[in-house]
């Protein structure tokens, strides 16, 4: 938060003259936060593609889909309710409970792999993930100096993204080589080990000061702590979230339908594209963080949308491996810019103490956008074909440009 205590000074040659320096970014508590970030990332992604495999063996292909729907449905529902829970119990207890619910329920599937058990486990894991990312996002924002918010959030994004990028295929590989049990055991171990770092994190935000332009007062009238609806009433929070949601809808279309659009001898193209896209996003987040801290995060919205739109149009040329992979790379760059810029803008405009609200809204925009994109594309694909789906996804992002014009810097 931009308060007086976040500005450090250094003595110059002339007595009594001071100049501001950039505050330290990586502190002890932030390093501890990295531990829980890695734990929750492994806990979510390692079994993500394995649970549907278990469900398919226990029931059918539709059971596999039901498991994913149960996971995402529970995640989104709890994300919207979690800020009040965080306000009640504090960051540490909420994060600890989230990690436990994310990892431990999977052990049930080592012993019982029926469809009801799989759905119950998926719901509990979704609840745990929602609480861990919302509480974790709030404590992350409290640990990062406002002057370096973009860079700090980008760094946390990398710490989260790289383990997720590795854990997703690792879970499938482990299941194929050693069976399902080691995946669920390792998931539990990773999340429980991350609990060691939680006592070193702050329980609640300690500063009560507010930034200029961030609003005053508390409670539901200003989007205060625990009030998602009040947060959504603030246009400075709602508009960046809406811009971000247009891009996450495109992600939902990409990850769901690109493997179906590029099949047979060209199946490797989809795999390469879906690896390149998150890798480019992770790199772009770091660049966006450093650039946004210096020149303003709102200035990155339109370039981010432009890159994402151009990239998605490239993906639409499904007959060409070069354009599909290159388009996924360009889309990833734009998506990475939007990820960091929208989150920084929302945190910057929110009142102190409402970090949990911002984290919940941003994560809900991510999950609901992806779900809406996949669902909408599913309703259209029989009439339009795959290539047209990617064009439509690009057009949806064009609507975000008008909203981006109205986002305050």
C-alpha cells in the first residue's frame, strides 16, 4: 500500500537532503509465502488431470467431466464467499485450512474410487483451492510494497506458474507409470509441508492507512473487507475484472478445443501450443510487472488485448502449425500482460483491508471466464466449426477494448 512507511530514504552528500529509494521486494515473510504458493500450485495441478482418469475408470467419460465441473463449481462458489471467512479467521487460519482441504481429501481415492467419492473429493478440493488462493492472494498483497506491486505480483505469478506447468504433466506421467495412489499421496505431502510456512505469515493486515484515491470508510459501502458485492459496485475494480474475463474466456476456448481442432498426425501441434501459451504468459507477467510499476498498469491493457486478439486469430488458422503455435505464443504474451495489469489495478484502487475481496473477484473472473468460454464454444461448435470458434473468441476480446478505454490509471 502506498503509505509513508513504505518509502525508504538514503542520506546524500548534502546534510539533511534525502532521496527516495525503492523498497525491498523479497522479504522473509514473502519467501515463506512462496512456500505456500508452491504447495497450493502442486496440490491443485498434480492431480488435476488424474482425477478425471480415475472417474472414467469408475464410471464413464461423463463421470470424468462431472469431476471437473464439481471442482470448478465449488471453486467459484467458495471464491465469492471466502473474503468474509478470511475477515473472520484471518489470513493464516484460512490459508492453512485451504491447503488441508486442497490436498488431504485426495487420499480417499486411494481406498475408494466410486463416482460419489470422486465428486465429493472434487468439491472439497475446489473449496480448498478457493480458500487458499483467495486468502493467499490477500496476504501476498499485504506483503508487497505498493511501489513495486506489479513486479511483486509478477514474481509470485512465476513462483506459482512454474510448479503448475511442471506438475500437470507430471501427475499424468506418474499415474501411467506407478498408478494413481502415488499422485494423491504426493499431493497430500506437498500441501501439508506447505503448512510449515503459514505461522510466519501475518494473520491480518496491520496498517489502517489508506491510499489517496482508494476510497475511505469501511464495510459494504466502499467495498470494504469481506464484501464481494460492494467490491463489484466499485467501477475501478469491476472494469479491470471485466477486461480480464474476456481474455480468460478465450483461454477456455483454447485449452478445450485446440486439441480437438488439431488431431491425427498434427496432434503434436496442440501439445506444443498449449505448452508455449502458459510459458509466454509467465514471462510476460514479469515484464508487465516491471513496466507497469514505472509507467502505469492501465497503459498495458490495450496492448495486452491487441496481442491476445492477434494471437487468437493466428490460432484460427488451424491448418498451419506455424500460425497455431505462433498464435498461441502471441496470445500468451497478451494474456500475461492482462493477468498482471488487471490484478495490480484492482489492488491499487481497493480500500485497505479489502485484499481478500480483490483476490476473490479476480480469481472468479478467471474461473468463470474460462468456464463461460468453454461452455459457449460447446454450444456453437457444431454450427461454426473449430476455426470460427477462435475467431469468435477474438471478437469477444475486442469488446474488452471499449472497457479498457474507461479504466482509470
